[in-house]
């Protein structure tokens, strides 16, 4: 079982946009990247005899691992109850205008950003980052006090029991 969400994403979705290389080269690249997912140097060494330009291989590594990390982080955010995601443009002066215009955009976790992207990865060599924020806790309509609880009839308590226990467990009732 693969526990790294980014590697898991790459194994299913990686290198799909590379279509100008022979399938044999793409298969070799897929294996080299999977085995060296955390090591650009290891990936470049594994692909050194491929005949593909080292600079191009480096860009492919950066693009694939960045995109996979972004989608892996999204999966983790979904599993941990995050409520929103925020586009964070990166690259300073080298940030493209499209990414810069997205900086700070916040959307619900299950939605795409206004440019249609699910995560902050717009183009090859994009270094933007998606951050996640916890879902806001719902504020109950009513918070019970100990005095109210003491004065409740058994029927009133029974009707509100689940809410009272949740509030007590979360520390709202003191």
C-alpha cells in the first residue's frame, strides 16, 4: 500500500501530458520518477542514458512532482476536514501574470479556482502553492448553561440530550 498521497497521485496520473516522446521512453521515465520521487538527482542519474536533454528531464521532474504534491495535499486536506483552499502565487518577479492574479483566491475545498484548476498548478514550471484552511465550526443556535440544565424537566433534557452532550464534550458548557 502506498502511503505517500503525492506518489500515489503520480502513479495514476503522472506524465499524461508528455506526448512527444516514444512510449518506451515515457515508461522508463515513469519508473525512474516513481523510484526517485524525492530525488531529482536520482531521477536524472536513472535517465542519463535516455538521450533526453538533462534540462528537459529536470523540468519534467519539477513539474510532475509539484503537481503530484499539490494533488496529494488536496487529498490529505479532504481527509482531515479542511474547508477551503487558497491559491498562493510563488516565484516573485518571475511569477506569470495569470498566477499573480490568482494570489489569495479562496474557494471551498471541493470547488475549482476561478481559472478552472483544482490546485495551484496552472502551467509547466508553475511553483504556486495551495494552502488549506480548516472548516469553520458551526455555531450552535443555543448554548446551554449549567443553571438551565439543572432546571430542565426530564422531557426537556431528553429532547436536547445530543446537543447538550456535544456542547459539554467540546467545552462549551462550563
